[in-house]
């Protein structure tokens, strides 16, 4: 996805961004589009939105059969081994065909973003029992870090784990979790964070350890799904953990390092959210343009009025900017993973620190949902009364994208704090 050229009249080299689709990427995108045209039609999406969860199992398995759910998981672990730019292209297509974002939220952000991260830090037991089946659509895996006291403060949780022999005894509660009904019906589990040592007020991220929690583990009590405003085809719920005993092999990564692994997972999920928002916005434009060209008011098509023309142009401009930003971010993420563990002297991009990539991920997580929400709102206004009906998908997109805005994978103001932290320095973090 990138290549090097000798700089003119110097011995230095420059990086050239080239996001031209490769032949392989074209084939992947083509196959995803063909599947969506058959299985995620406008009529099907409306049916799913009206009926609500659980997500249709046949559609989920069909998506997985393409090798695009958790596609970045290495081939040797059962995945497709694709890069993040290609996975982003897939998320964009999914967002286009299901602008309610139920599919993108459940199978791109949650399963793909977090499934990949679980695979990187899990034991072979967890990989064989949960990750590989989930890649095939036989189980569901996701993220469960939010608690009743809040979710944006990742290190401010109360769940605990105490080690007894080779087992951990876990107690606590998780809430606002995507896919709880699907996970319960299909089998699977979640990434959870618990405190394995005393809370340290000056460094709350310490003693934070991550585990993979099977949804059917003894002591897990599933709560009734919430009545969300949007993305109706994927459930949202919570669960209580009472003296849940997990073998140490269900620990993810090193004890006490959970905060860092968790932020990696958020990075992956947030990036895919931004790509899916590009798809949503393009779909909204494609749906609105024929209407405003055809609909007349005072003897002139709506498309002739500058008020609408200018808003359309502004949304399109920002969508293209978002797409380029997302592509650059995925490119950085690919380099970050490719060079992980490489000696400094052999690396050509060690300047890509995790916080550098995190800053760009926050930029696109802030921009993507905000822009998609505004695009849906504008399109509804352009159509007038028709835009307020369920004859079109604008209102369903507006309701769905709002979940990204209010907090799914991190609220918008959290992204601003991350960006400002990188611009000003850690000493200016407001909660320090």
C-alpha cells in the first residue's frame, strides 16, 4: 500500500501514499458487495430494523463465509490475514449496505476489532474454543468493559478477580454490551477487565488485568437486552459475574497489563467505525440525490436550490476528507503491526508510536460518526415529510449512528481529550 522513491537530488527517501486498490482488494470488495446486494437489501435492512434482535444467523454466517469477519487475524490462527486498509474497505461496504450500522457495529467494530485483539493476547485454548469458531460464524465474541458507574473512564471499573491456585474468582457487573443476546444464543464470550490488585488512585490503570469470559460460565447472569433507540438488529445488554471461576489460561496477556491491551482493542474498533461511517454517508447521498433531482417545489427541482446544493457539497467534501484520513490511519496501523518487535535499526517507521496512531484514530472516530449523523439529519430535511417516514433509511441511519456518537467504542469528547493530550502533553489531561 506504499512505496518508496528517491527524493530528487538527495540521498533521502520519501514516503508516497498510494491507496489505489490492488487486484486482490478489488476482488474482495466485489465479493462483499455481491453478498450484500443479495442479503442486505433495503427491504431486508428495514425488516431487520423493525423486527429487532437477534441478528439473523444465516446472514452472520454468510458474512463470515467470505472471510471478512476478523479478516485481519493471521492465516495460521484461522483468519484471512488481510491488512487493515482492506478490512477498512470491507467496513465501508458494510456501512453502505446497512446504514443502520447494526451489521457494522456487531461484526466489524465488535467482532473484528476486538476479535483480532483477543486473538493476539489469548491462549491456544481460547483461540481453538472461541476465536476460530467465531471467525466461521459459529460463535460470537466481543467487548464488555463498561460498568454501571461508567464506560469512558476505562480504568475506573469495580470488577475484581482474586487468584486461587490456578483459577481466578471474578465478581462484578458489565453493562451496555453489544451482542449479548447473539452471544447467549450462539455461544461465545467477551473481553472483560477486572482489578487483580488494590486500586491505586494516582495510577488507576495499574493492577488492571484482562480475561476472556465465556458467556455460559457458571456464575454469569445475563440481563434482559435494553431497548435501544437504533441499530435494532443487534442486541445490547449486560451481565453480572458472581464468583465466576476462570482458569488462568483465560487471562489475556500479562497480569496487570490490561489497560494497554484494552486501548489497542479500542483503536482497532474505532478505526473500523470510521470506515463504516464513510459507507453510511455515501449511501445517504446516493439515496437523497435522485429524490432532490426529481422533487419540485415552486416549479423547480429541489436540487436547484443553493441551500441544498451547498449542504450536499459540504457533506461530500467532508466525507472524502474522512475517507482519506481513515486510509492514512489504517496505513499507519499496518506499519505499526508489521514492525512490532523489530529492532530499531531495521525499522523504517519507528516514529509511529502507539500514541501517534491513537491520535489519528481519535480524529476519525470523532469525525466519522459526527459527519454521518449530520448527513442523515440534512438528508431528512431535504426530503421534508418523506424524510421523516420509514420509506427511506435516513431515520434508521440517524438512530443507528447516534450510538457511535453517544459512546459506542468511546464518546466524542473522549476522542477530543486524546487528541488534546497528544498536542499539549499528558500534564494537561483534565482528570490528572
